[in-house]
């Protein structure tokens, strides 16, 4: 039996201990969530880089095979990333059907500006520029992230 003056419920100490445990668990969840979100963005960055680079390589391969019109001052790389989406007429096709290299240009997941198109979110390296000092030029030889952040593997995203 219960004493007549005492009601059922929690004591102040029990409530404080429960709140302290919940606060501790909450502080552990936030960093784990941030790392998980960053890991997902990094996976998207890897996927986007691979997709665009494969499109650039396919364009160059089609140029070398003579499927795309050649010009004297061209080295075979596309003039812009949009050209991979727009496609180029296939010279080997009797109907001059277009060859498409990308469905769309994926966005850089670490570029915060949502007003830019997918192609504008990337840094572009021309064939004439050095790998250590990438610059835009007359063609697109490679792409890189414009983010200044560093990945979970301690490599800046610009160098991926």
C-alpha cells in the first residue's frame, strides 16, 4: 500500500537523468547525420564526374572514328558540356542521325547556387591547360568540382 501523502509519478532527479541521457544521445546523432549527408553528396559527386567524363571520352572516340565532322583546328574534344547533350550528326549514318553522349549534364552536388545550369556548376579544363593549373579554353578535356571543401578522405573535391 502507498502512503496517503505520496502520489504516483517521477521524481525531479529521475526527470533530470532522463533529460541528460536524451541530450547526450541527441549530440551524438547530429554529427553522424552530417557525415552521412556528406557521404551521400560525395557518392553523387563521384557518379556525376564519372558520367560526364565517360561522355567526354565517348565524344572523343566518335571524333577519332570519323563519326563526327572534323575540323583543322580541333583536337576532338567537345567545345562545351552542352554539346554532349545536344549531340552531333553521325557521319556514318545514312540519315545523319544524331549521336547523343549525355541525357543531361548533372549538377555539382557541392555547388550551392541553384540558379546555374548543370554545366555551369563545374570547373572546366581545356586540353591546352596543365592538370595542376586547370583553365577553360576552346574545348572541354576534363571537369572538376569548384567547391573549396575537403572530402572525408582528406582530398579536396577540386582534385577528384
